[in-house]
């Protein structure tokens, strides 16, 4: 995940402020800024795998995980909506845009 991808995840996919993204990921707001910029104090910074996986989970509507015996907490996304999450406590009350629909040819028999 590049800094540009991270910023797109926050602003485009999740529609979160830096503060909201930091709270959802368990980070400081300043760290979110470093990840979006791709550097800290002039040194290049990589987005850790744990943060990348957390971004994916949040985009799928998972807000917490309690282990294999208990499962996940959160609102499951509408399968028709692709990877966009349903509005919940993590994404706020903002309504996601409707996904674009594409016409497909009927299946051949």
C-alpha cells in the first residue's frame, strides 16, 4: 500500500477524517499523516502489514475481532456494494455512494 493508496482508502473508500481513521486503526493522528505523506522527518516510512490488513478489515465492515471462538463485530457490507462498508460507528453516519452498475451480457446456454 502506497501513501497515495492509504489516503484514497481514508478519504475515498472510508470517507474519514485523519482523526477518525486514527481512532479506527488505533493510531495517533500524526502517524496517519506520516503514512499519507510517506515519510517522517525526511525519512521514508512504510505502512506496516498490520495497518494494511486493518484497513482492509475496516473497508469490509469489520470493527473489532474477538478471536476464532467469538468472531467479528461490525456491520457486514452489502454484497452488491463491492468493498464499500455500510455506515456504522467506525465510518460515521455518512451515506456511501451507490456503486456503479455495469450491464453484462446474458450467459450463453
